[in-house]
C-alpha cells in the first residue's frame, strides 16, 4: 500500500478526532440504536398530551420495522433484537393511544396500520424469547432493562412475557444485580445505574436524581436513560431543559463519513446511538491503536496531537488521573488505562498508574467499574499493557503478576466472557499485545523478569501455552482470501495485529524459522493484501462493539485498518532477545545478537515431538490438517510434555522402577500423549474455522474444550499408559507369572481390585482377604493394592468428579473398576492362549521329532522372582516350515473356555481394556466442571450422562463402538508385536479362520515368522486375508460410531458436540497410528 496515501489518511483521521477535543460539541460516531431511539420517541411534553417531543424518532422506528417478521433487527446478538423489538413495541403501544397528526407518520401508518404492526411485533418478540439463552448473555445492564420493559409492556396489554424458557434465569440475574446496586443507592451517588435509569421507571423518584446528571445534561451519556428521566419528571409536571437540550444535540449530532452507511441514516433522521458523546473512548483508542502500530505523531500532525494531549491532560487534572468514556463521566479502568497510554505515547511521561491501581484493583484482577457482574478480559489486558509502559514496571510487579495470572487463567479454562466486544479476535489482539509487552519488558529489564517469575513461576509455562492457544485460533480462522470473519475488514485488522504482536515472542519466532517457511509472515501478508483490496470498507464500521445493544464505530474501524496496514511485517531472521526452556519446561530469558540464538524449546525436547508429528500427519484423520496448525500443535505439545514430566513425579503413583524399566520406549510414547490432544484440538479449530470468530458468535468463548480440560486429559492418558505397563509387568508378568496364572492368583488380584474400591466406598469396611481374617496379604499384593489405590484415587477424587452428580460418580467408579478387572481377564486370556500354544508346540515336536528353535533360557527380570515354569514366547510351527516345507503346521487359534465369540470379547473385555469407556466419562465430568457457575454457563448437574435416557444411551453406544474400533485398529497394527510377546490378538479368534477351513497358516505364526525370518508366501497371503477381514469389521464399527455421533448431534448443543468430537478424534487417532506404525511398547513376561 502507498505509504503517502496511508499517512494522509492517518492525518485526516487524527485531525477529525482532535477537532472535537477543543470544540466542546462532543464526539460520537457510533451507530444509531433502535432501542434508544424508541425511548426518545415516547417522550411527551407535557406528559400524556399526545405531543411527542421527537416525532422524527418515531419515524425512524416505523421505517425500520421488518415486514418479514414484524420485529426489529438483531444487529449481532439475540439480546439486540429482543431489546430493540421490546422498546419499539412499547413505543407503538404508547403512540397508538393518540391520533397521529404527523404527515409522515400518517403515511407510514396507512401503509401498515399500527394495530397490525403491534400484533406482528408481539409475535416476533415471543419468537425471539422462545430461543433466547439468557445465561450466555452479557451486555450492559440487560437483566434490568429487559425485566422492566416486559413489565411496562404487560401494563400496556402485551401478554405472555413472564413465562418464556429463560424467565427464571432472567429474574435471578435481575435480583443479583440490584443486590449489588440497590435501587435506592441511585439517590446517593452516581453509579452504573445512571446509564440505565429506564430500568427503574416506577421504582424511583426521578425528581431526586436530577442533581447527579452530567454537565451536558445527560444521565451518564445515555439517551435512553435521559429520556426516561425526562418522562419521569413530566409525569410530576416537572421538566429539565438541560436534559432536553442534550437529547436534541444527540438527534442533531454531526455524522462521521461512513456512519450513515451502517443503518442508512443521516444527520437529523431521528436515529440516536446507545451512548453519546464517546469522545474520550474514541480519541484514546485511535491514538493508542495507531501509535502501537508504529505511527509517529510528528510535525505533520503536531497541531492535532497537541490538541489531543491538552484535552487528555485537562481530563487527568479534572478527575484525579482517572477517565470515563466521555469528559466528567463515571470513571472506569478501561478508559483510564487507554488514556494514560495515549498520554505517554504523546510525550507526557509524568502520568502514572497509582490512581488506576487505587480505584480499580481487586483481589485477583482489575475491576472495570464498581458493581460489575463479570470482569472484562479486554480491560485487564489494557491495564497490564499500561502498567508495563511505566518507567520502572518492577515497582508494579504485584499488579503485573496478578493481571497476567488472571488473563492466562481465563484462557486456560475457556472462561473468557468479553463484555465490550462480540468477536474474540478483539480480546485476543489485546491479550497478545499485553503478553508481548510483558515479554519485551522482561527481556529489557532482568529485575522485572526475576520478580515476576519469583512471584508466579507458573507463568513460565502459562504464557507460552496461552499465546500458542491464541495463535492456533487466529491461524485456524483465517479465510482463503486472507480475511477473518468472512470478509469483515475491521476483524481482519484484528487478526493482522494479533499475529504481529505474537511475533514478538521467541517461541513463536522459532516456529517460523525451524520449518523453512514462515507461515506467520505469510498469514500477515495475506491479510494485508485483503485490506488493500477492500480499502473502501475501512470506514464502514460493523456491529462488533457492545453497549446495551451492539453498535458499530466507523472511526475505530478506520483506525484499526490503518494500524494493520502500516504495522511492519515481522522479520524472524534476527532477534535482539530470546528465551530458553530447560528440560522441566521452565522459561529463562537470555540476551542474543544472532539469528542462531538459543531456541525457546530445547532441540532434544522438540525432536521427539516432531517425529510424532510426522507420523500423525500420515494418518487419514490428519492428512488434511493444515501444516501450520500442526506446527503450532507440536510446539504446544512440547510445553505440555514438560508439564507431564513434572506431573508424573509430583503424583508419584507408580513405582519409579517401572518407568525406568522401559525408559526409552516411555519417552517415545510420552511424546505422543500431549500431541494427540493438541493436534486433535487444532483439527477441531480448522473444521470450525476458529469457532467464536464469526460475526455474531459469543463474546469470547472459544468452541471445543479448554486448555484445562486438554491438560487434565493428557495427565489421564499418561496415567493410563502407566497403569497398562504396570498391570502387564508387576501384575501379569511378575505376580501372575510367578504362580503360573493359577486360578487362585487371578482371584487374588481381582480381590485386591475389589478392596481398592471398597475403601473408597467405606475406608473401614474392607472385605475379608482371601489370605485370612487378619490382613496377611503378601507383600507384593500389598504393593499392587497401594499402587492401584493411588491411581484410582487420582480419578475418583478429582475435583471435576467430586463436583459431578452422584450417579455419574458411581458410573465412573464402576467403569474404572471394570477397566482394571479387564486387565486381569485379558491376562487370563493371554495365559490360556499361551498354554494352548505351548501344548500345540510340544505336540508338533513329538510329531516331527524336531525341537523348537526357540531358546529355553530367556533372561529373567532380576527384580522379580523366577516363576516355577516358563511359557514359551514363540510358536514353533512357522519355524518348522523352513526346516521341512512339506510339514503342514497347525493354526494357532484361540478357543475361550467360556465359548465367548470374538464379538462378545471385543465389545467387553477387549473394549474395557482400552480405558476408552471410563476416560470418556471422566472427560464429561471435566467439561461440566470447567463450565460450572463462575467458569461459564452450565452447572455440574448438566453432565452428558445425567441429561436423559436417550442421550446417555447413544453416548454409551458411541463409546463402545469407538473402543472396539480402536482395539481392532491396535490389533491390526500389532500382529507381529503380539506374536512376539504371546499376546492374544483379535485375529487369533476362530471366526477369522473359517474361510480357510481351519487348516491354513495361522496369522500369529506369520507375525512371529516375520520377526525371525521364517516366512513363506502362503503365510503372507493368509495374513493379508485375515487383516482384510479385521479391517472390514473395524470399518463396520466406524459406521456405527458415525451413526451414534449423528444422533448425538441432535441431542446436545453444537459446542458440546465439538468437544465430544475431539475425544473421538484423539481415541481414533491412536488406532490409526497403530495401523500406520506400531508404537506400542513390548513387555517380556517370561
């Protein structure tokens, strides 16, 4: 883009906003709102005279009623339409009481009579209420506004507004709001209630609040609130000329170029915004947005910047270092932080943050204003950036740490409920700026680094994970044309600026360097190209900003587009500073002057994860995942892996000797655990296009599970891997192997598992041991019991589980117990299979007179006792083919003593053995726990398995198909490994050998032969046939899985379904990995 034309446009914008800083006329370019306009249209002077003060406002209402529905538009959110329609309907009812003498009104009413308009509007409002999710709504004072509007409508004859589905929730929110700010408090001092006095009509005496109005005659710069004030006075025969003058000024306000394009309006058309003036807000946002993008305010704009600086300095002096969105208004943290930042950008470095801290610091965050229901993440981002602009930010380490922890925790738990903007890219942009500023400040100030990480060492992990989460969302939601939010210029500017800030962070710079193609740079350049091609949209604000209803601001739209256009494309070839992460995942900042600076993630840590990523990319599930998203997922997995390694030591559930025994394989498998979750999450982001970014999505809540849920599931995956190893070594190989798998030894292990769960039911009610009345349990069994007790305790005592409904807790306990008992049953099956194999091998030796080529002296595990007799690990029949090709080997087929079929085995013992069923139940607990009150909208009772019978049934059917599918995929890729270890595999069941007449070469032998070099063409053909059969059955289960998921789609919400789909993807991915390459770890039991 032409730098000269961009600079000229910047100068023009700065001149426009500065002109209003000295004119005294007020500035506000926000879009007109049906809601506020309707309130002005109802003012009568005198009261009940039929002489309406602003007939042009009623004209605006009539012209904007939608013939298609009878309601009024929802700009961006459901509450917009509800407030607009309710207020406009009330205006229609009020006007219907008097004959119209206004010629325009008469013409409009002739075309569509008022009775018909009222009827259609009432129907439209009822329809909106039937689908309104009250709990997810968070716009300014909505709980008060809607409640009062409905009462006024009912008084005017509109029925059925008190029994819609969310009415009870609305009433509870209304009462909670007034409990914080009682109505009588309005007489004592200004509060946020003054912005919504229309919600208090009939409750307060408006004559008693006039002394608290603003200097401009408004009630906290709200046209609707001021209109209600005037109507309240008029009912008592009183009036306020200053307030009338304010409203006339709003109606006749100057319009900014592009403002009329938003609603087709123009100066004097009768439309008014939801707040006016908003000059401090618009001026400070314009200055800081441009300055942070690198725009300098030099000689070409000296006069304008002098005017702006003088305006802000006068505000600083007037209100003691605090600011509102307009001069003299109720101060708030958001505008105060931005104003301080603007002053410092304009050269005033004397302003400080002490007033900000004193007025708005809370226990764990900064309040936006007194009495707010939910904190604002964007306000806290602005506060953090402001704190870091101080000459010595170390002085404010406590506040910096508090705010950074709050921001990271909000993202970690998906608890973001941004109250000033509907698009999550806005808060992500501000968050990226604040985190980048924090890192830049720490790199330049080692004492700040030491102070911050001493106060909150967890930020060393949380900052990278938070920024990488944002990066995934931003990259995943960019369109093919380079835009975000389906071509909205303003949101595209947010995306560019977010990536620009993220590029300050060394772990993200590393992403651009290590793969040879800088996808972050490419994404920024693509976004810039879109903006250049749509420069005509830069002054067309979109309904993105939140007030009582959503509004648009052409001034802010242009400022962000200009900032995105001029911000430099990052150069990742060099860096003045970088960081190192040690083996424990801790961040350490270092200075560097070369492009070969130390990597933020150590190469050794990254190497294993990258190898896992290469394998994952070969699976059908991830074949189409964008490489850039996989790269980010790999980096996320590196940090998560460091966390898991520390968590394993912290929990200390399993003996260290078990981990040491398979350390190399353990490291190999551990690299997969975090990546399966982060990569599957990236897959979900790509599929949804970055859920939450689109125009009209929720105020910041991202789709899919939170990082908290992902992290907890990573821990569970690690523990499930460890318990698998433990059950196969300490239990099956060492204990059961010692007793040669006797019935008594099997029963002993089962009773130990019973005892573990009995202790959770009743710690003092342990059942009698099979070893006697006193607990004479052998030492090795006591060790097994205590180990499994720690494992089960981690699951059943997890806060997410304890907060779940009792029936879900019992369900989970039953499934965990089934999982552990399935290990015993599987071990029993393995031993029975091995015994049958040994017997067949001896029979073959007798028939041929040849010894088995397998060594009888396998090395034993020195840590375990030598069993009385060893099981031969390999089949001899495949080997005999090489010695005597004419000999016909016997097929190794498993015939269960209890006559189980393959179907019953794979659906019970085998599926339970995968841990999938109970892991899914715990996953649902985590989802509900993360969304409990305080974290989101749901309660703990809203667990998937506590909803209704059909949902529970379909969910369980889905999990059973998934577990069976994964087991068959596992077996498909593990034939050779299972043959080598003597494990029972799906293909050993007799159903797989019916087609071969029962006498063909067994697959197990072929798998074993491929290890030892004793293969033949017939065996390979048989193996191919049986594997094909197994894959067909697996795909049959997949079809069942997909059908269950399709049914669930209609039973749960889209957001919950996205989370469920992620679990399916993770589980399915493990199965697909086994098919691509067997990553299982062999365990020698003999």
